[in-house]
């Protein structure tokens, strides 16, 4: 749905997308959650919505992975499993998964049904094509595939998650302080902090430049010292030695593709906005937004030649320009030069 917002911009109309379906089964009662809204027009009582509970989300993602075996679902399942701060009821989760699989008329997935050589080959072949354009740094496929057996062993209650302790700073800290939830809330070194949080969420090491030299670190937590300095608690990847770095002295931080297995509790991600953006898809072609009269074809003025519609492939991200509002895509290749099988694009913007 397109609309003209308070800034009255009419060249690139704002939009809200509603994704509606009758093809999924909601098993558990939705939970009321507060929408994070850090702006000045936030209502005093906040903004609340009904949403899936964690058990429902996890079960839905496992079902999706079993049914269609796509990289996005593998990424999401492992990513959800890593949220150690959430302690879901696994029996509720399994019952929800069984009902969802019955609704789709598919077997309930387990370790053996998913960890097949052909499934691995399919996921590996599509890993980069479907995810590389959605993440600043794409983690190695094997990191997620190798963790999947643990996910199923945990889900079927064959194992428990390791009870890792938090990594302490090497100086006195303010125990009452909690990291802010969004990048807009940081007062210092925003790019550095968000790069480090991205790496922590994906279990990737950071090439940290600090006081004139580089070191490869595993990021774990942020603390604030008694004297008000923001501290990054990390482990040197080569030696396993714990280190504390003042954020205001960090000269650069580059996320690498070197994976690490956590030795301590990763505390950088629970409240942060770190995720793989949802792949948007258009199943039907809807009417384009209504254009201002002066810009309609034949109305004269700068819009006499009509608008151009920009669509983006929902699989590889390549953009296409159309003279008409037509989201059908021609055969094309992705950024790596491999054939892309996306045939429907998502609307991006209108140019005049």
C-alpha cells in the first residue's frame, strides 16, 4: 500500500507491505509485544502488537527448512538456536512442530531426515546466491551446517546447551548498565560497535585495529567501566587469551569470515537488530501507485515521457528498469555470474 507521508514526497512514494496468508497454521496463542520506537512521537503507553511466541517461530522455521530446504531457513534455525538468553519449552515446541507438519502433510523432521548428502549439496549450492546480497559478510556454510545436528539433538532433548559464563572485563565495571538496543542510541563509534555486533551474531572473528596494531578477536560482550568508558570484552583468536578494549580507542574493525566456537556467553546480540532481512516476493502484480497529475503520461511537463519502474530480483538482488509496471523478469545471471532462477521482482521505486 502506497501513501504520501508527512514530508509530502511524491517521487518515491512510501509504502507498507502486508503479507497475508491462509496457508499456515497458528498453533499457539499470540503474545503481546511492544514495538521498539525510539523516536519523539512515541505514545506514552508505547505501541503494542500481537506476534508469534518464540516456540511458534522456531517450529515454523524448522518446518520450513524440512519442507523446502533453503539456505534462508537453515540460517534462521541456527540463528534462533543461538539465542541462549531465551529458554523455550521444548516439549511445546515439538508439539507445535508436529501440528504444523501434519497441516502441511509432511513428516516431522529429525536429524536423519535433514542431514542427507543431497540436502547438503543443495543448500551449499544456493548458500551464496540466496544470502550474500542480504548480509554485509556471509558466514561460511559449514559453520551453520555443522551446527544443525546440535539443534536437533537439543530440540529432541538428547542434549542440553552448554552453560557458558559471561566474559568479565579486566577492570571494575558498572554492573547496572545494559547496552542500548539500537544503533541510533550509541553515542560513540557507531560503525565499530555495529560491526562487532554483526560478527558476534554470526560467530565471526573481527580484525581489530587498536592502538596502531591489528589483532584477530572473538567478540563476546560490551561493558561500561566505573569511569564511564565503553568496553569490548573479547578473546584473542590465536592464543585464547581474554582482552578488554576501550571502544573509543578502537581505530577500525573489519568482520572476517573466520568462524569461532564460543568459549563464553555471547552477550552482544540478544537485544540488537541483527538479522538476515526477509526476502521479499511478489506473487501477483498489483496496480502501481497513483501518480501526481503533472507526472502522468501525456499531461505535459517533465512527466511527458512517463515514469520508469525499478524492480529488484527477489533472489539475487539485480535491478531491472521497466516502462510499465511489470514485475516479470527476464533470464539473467547473479553477481557471481551464475544463472539466477528468479522470475518475479519486487518493486523498488519509480523514477520520472
